C-alpha cells in the first residue's frame, strides 16, 4: 500500500503542472470552489472571524460567514499521469492582497468569482489580472436566494470586455466549478491562438 502511494506521489512530481488561481472578494466562494472540484482534501488556511475583524472586514451580504481564508486554499486535479492542475484560492480581504503577486507567478490564468450582492468587491481582482495581462474568466456565483441578473447586466456593471468570458455558476457544485475551469482553459487557448 505504501509503495502504491509512493509511486502515485512520484508520478505527480514528474507531471507537467498547471497553476490556476481562484480569486475574488471576501466571502465570494473561493474556498468552496476549490473544495468542490479538488481530487484531494484541499489545504485551507481558514481562521474563525473574531471581534478583531469588526470595522475592518465588511460582512454586508455575508453576515453568516464565520471563517475567512488568511493565506490560500490549495487543491489538485490530475487530468492524466502527465498533466496536473494546481488550484490556488486567494485570500479575499484587502489586508492579505500582498500575497496575490506571489500566488500569481507562473499562473496559466484565473477565475474571478463574483457575487452580485457585493459586485464592487470584484473590481480589485479584475484590475489585478488586467494589469498583469493574466487571462481570466468571471464566474458569477449564484447563491441560494440571490436575485439573478443576466450575463449582459453583470458584464455592463463590471465594465469588462466582451472578450472576457462571463459565466453564471454555483461554486458548491463540482460540475459547475469544472465548467468554469474548462471555460478558462478554452479562453487561454483562444488568446494564444491554439486550436483545441
């Protein structure tokens, strides 16, 4: 049994790895998405929100949120023995944004999750990837009971180009998270002129 585990670990180390970021504002569903699609138990750096964050973290629209990512989330998807995707969820609060530069190094692209209850929180992530010319797609996370807006309405509100894919999703659903990843890869390929 230990031998099989060792061989599997060695195969992952020898595979080509692709790095994808899951980014967005505070409480938008980044940790949830990494957990929904990862083949391994994700590494989470979540801590309980304490009184110290009152006045610093805006919980408007996510009042029931009790934990927050303080560093990153990490998950993995093995496409085949020669290709492994590493997922890095970024922290959402402004005070942890200094980590985004390091996390974005070598990334193939990013998924920016947006929550229509807190759409303003998406601007910083969109700006971050635009300035660094890192390809990204936007996933509008449709939580239970949240009023849905059309893709066109959200695109207009975020003021993103028609060339940036914008998809309605549910970060809790594996199939939905997987489709966002596929959309990102197709977008990256199209930008690079690669025919799939």
